[in-house]
């Protein structure tokens, strides 16, 4: 079984209200595909911030969140 550690470069909220770096451990293809889609959307929105890229980023995050059991935005 493959196990990779990816760090997105952004912070996410902690349950106690603080912020922590996003570090995700993925073991199978669905997680990797969803994270890669999120990472592409994140970088596109970072390079060219506009409504279309922001919407794609939210959509990609929510798809990743569904697989990983994280909160939606």
C-alpha cells in the first residue's frame, strides 16, 4: 500500500479555533486524485484570483473534504 504525505502550503482551522498547516496522509487513489485536483485549483486561484477560480477551489476542496471527512467551505 502506498502512503504519501502532502502539505498544501496553507493553514486550516483547528477545532479549538487556532490554525494548523494542512498535512494529509493518503493511502489510495481517490484521496490522491482529490488532493491533486484541490492543489491545482489552489495554485490557479493563487496565480489568478477571480470568481471562476475561487469557485473551482471551493468545489475541489469540498470534493476532497467528502473523501477525507473534513469540513466543507
